[in-house]
C-alpha cells in the first residue's frame, strides 16, 4: 500500500473576509493542460469527529507562513477549512477532499528552532453548541420538525437533507415551549423520538442510533488501505465479554465520517459497522497520514 502515499496534499483555508480567504499548504495551481497541487508549506493536523452531541475538533499547524499572512489569520472566530488527500500513483495530481470545517477558537504562533509554527484550535459550532439559547412557544399541533429546525438555527447550523426523512411526523397536540439551552432541549426532544443528533461540518444530523447514513459504504481491506483492525470490548471486560464494535486503522480516508457505513474485510474481522468516531492525523512532510475509526455494529 505504499503507492497510496505519493504526493500528500493538504490545503488550509482561513476565511479572512466573506467570500475570500488565505490558503496555506499544497496550494492548487492550473495550466492550460491540467490542474495540480504543488508542494507548499508543511501542514500537520489532528482532527476528531464523533456522532456524539458535542463539537468536532481540529488542531491544525502551518509551518513558516509569512508574517503578512499570519497577521491576517491570527484572529479568533474566523472560519477554517481543511482539505487533504494524496495521489494513488506517482505523477498523478492528488485528489483532495473536505476533512474539517469549523470556527477558529484560538490561534498562536511560536518559533521552534528554524521553524515558525502557527497553530489553529478549531471546533465545528463548538461555542454555539454550548452557549446557544432559545425562547419560543409553539401552538397546539406543532410539528417536531419545525421545532428542530428552529433549534438548529439557534445554534447557527442547518438541518441536513437526510435528516428530514429520519424525523417522524410527531405532532405536539398541546403545543411546545422551548426555553433555555438549545443543546439540552434538542437532546431531550430527539431522545424522546428514539433518535440521536450531532453536528457535522456545519450541518445538524438527526438519525436513528442503529442505522448508518445513506452514503455509500466505505470498504476497507488490506488492498484499500486497512492497516489493522481489532475488536472493542467494554472497559474491564474479560476476553470473552460482549464486543461493542471495532477499531480500524487505515491510510488517511477523509470520507470516513460519523454515521457512515464502514465495511471491514480482513482475516479475523468481517462485517458492516456504523462509524461512531474517527481521528484523522496527518503531516504533509513526514510521519502519519492515517485515519483511526471506532465503529459499532448495526442495530
């Protein structure tokens, strides 16, 4: 699988103004014949995404950005987007995918030997999840979908299209009052309907706990980047205790996201699982370029 590590590419975009931003990393270039990504500033990242009702987080480091660029991006509250990928064969242009989008919570620059390292700590609606509040009353026979839509808006995200089909046509015959923490009310409302929620790249997902999203399954084998896989057993459980899922380590797969279906095919473990958590780690110049995925059995 070494041929899947050619020409690593990562592009970090920090939105400095609406509709414009500064890019770091392997910045795309175009000619009349083709588009490609030239090796640029070193980018190191650690992204954690989960299906829990908490914010996804990212730690992104850019090496040796110019003082002019640093002055424009060293502010909290700016939007940040990370895309990453690599070439399957030497000489091919890298294929990059969205890996993380969120808001910068903190940014700082330090010198480490010859390098100047700018570190961004970011969350996907992290601040809004914790601080958002709502104060609204709903008339008799209001739909749960309307209330969930309003809760999403109060957090500053939108309900994704797939969730529209998951949310039942629950009617509150006597109306509904939503006052207080948007996160708390959303959690209680969704749990009442037997669903779970999380925020993924600025969208609210409301799905059934035992079922994956409608995205196509990602198949991991030794030929497609699977490095190792093991069963997860409850903490303190005996070797023969009930297994709660699997942990798979693979080459970097930006498309592995919470709720997605993951199919494992290996000598010891085979089956279909729902992704609960994934940690993407990468360094464009050396070291890791991997995804570590925790997935649970369907149902």
